[in-house]
């Protein structure tokens, strides 16, 4: 019952529960039960971010970067990505680094971009390409990336026969491997 959920999340959010604030933002952003309201979504995500919710800055950054339910504001997107990056949110670190490389919403700053991109978990493949784009050649990262791809190939080879026979767990694991490496067609298929 989305209406009932909304009532309880609102009550929790108004009493300062940061997870309820975030959940309320999600309900308004997604429009569950006809509750779509972009302004309310941003309001509750902001409150959650200010209270230290780790995922809220990422969502706010995406909202402002894409101009979803608000006017596009790349500087505001970068501000929220920075907030999340400083709170060790991997997605925020990557997107802030990317904005710093491209000069989108904030001035180009390759040393700071490198700082954030070095902190991105190594399974985010584009981070290496961005680091290479700003002139940073990190052989250790490339070697790690090559090893991870080889490991994935071995996992895929091991899982494929079982997945093709209809084993749901193997199919899910294959889908996850492809998703992590941004191979959308195969990820969706499995």
C-alpha cells in the first residue's frame, strides 16, 4: 500500500530518521502510488544528504546533472558528487572525477580528478580510461584490470554450461558479471 508506506516514511522522516528521509525522496521521485513530486523528492533527498545519508548525494547529483524534475544545474550536481565522494561513495567519486576531467559544471582540474579516480574501486572500467585521458598511465591499474578480465573470462567459461542448462543461480551470476562490466545486452539476457 504505497499510501500507507508514504504515511509511515513521512512520520519517520519528520522525526529525523535519515533512512526514512531517503525513502520518502525515492517515493516522490519514482511516483509510487501516484505520489510523483520532484520538488518533494529533492527536498527529502537534500535533508537526507545533510544528515549524512551515503546514497543521497549521488541521487541528488544525478537529478541535477540530468535535469530530472529540476532545472539542469551541473555546478549543483558537482557539489553533491563532491559531498558523496568525501563520504567514500564510489559512484560520486567516479562522477566527480569525470566532471573534473571534462570541465562540466566545474573547472577542469586534472590533479583533483586523479585524486578521486584513484579512489574509485577498480571494477569501474571507465576510471582507467579517464585517468589515461588526463595523461596518467598507471601500469599497476592496467595489470589489475587485465587480471580481472581474465578472471571474468574464466568465471564465464565455468558458469556458461550450467546457465545454458537453466540453472537460475548460474544465470544470475552471469548477469551480474556482465552488468559489472557494463555489457548490458548480455546482462539483461542472463
